[in-house]
């Protein structure tokens, strides 16, 4: 498997229709799609999350907008094999 310097995945999406409240509370949103490290390539590596969206008009081109800011973190060196194992290791 070839490792690329830039890999992108969608963790969550939402359709907001014209006239709806477009304010999102991202602290209360769980991932919508499964996210896993296929091949252990992310262990101990930096990951950056950014927010982007598409504006779809009635006609014309699809516009991609990148939000301001991002958040980065380092993936752990070891992964828990289950939620139960993760809770025990964290003392919960």
C-alpha cells in the first residue's frame, strides 16, 4: 500500500437547506461514518481535522468552501481492541 502525504476522509455530513439554522454545535456531534486506521499507518502520527462544505446551487458549478481554523492531535501509539479495554486502561 502506498502512503500519501495527504489523505482525506469524511467523518460527518449534514444537509442544511435554505432558510434553516446553519449554526452547528460541533461539541455535541458524534462521527457519522466509521473511522479506522487501515494498516496502522496513523499510530503516533499527527492528524489535522478541518471543516469544509459544498454549496450546491440550482444550476452551475459545485463550490467547495474550507472553513477557518483546524485542530490537530497525535494518534496514540497503541489502539484499544474494544471500548471495554479502553475504559479499563483509563481507570473508568
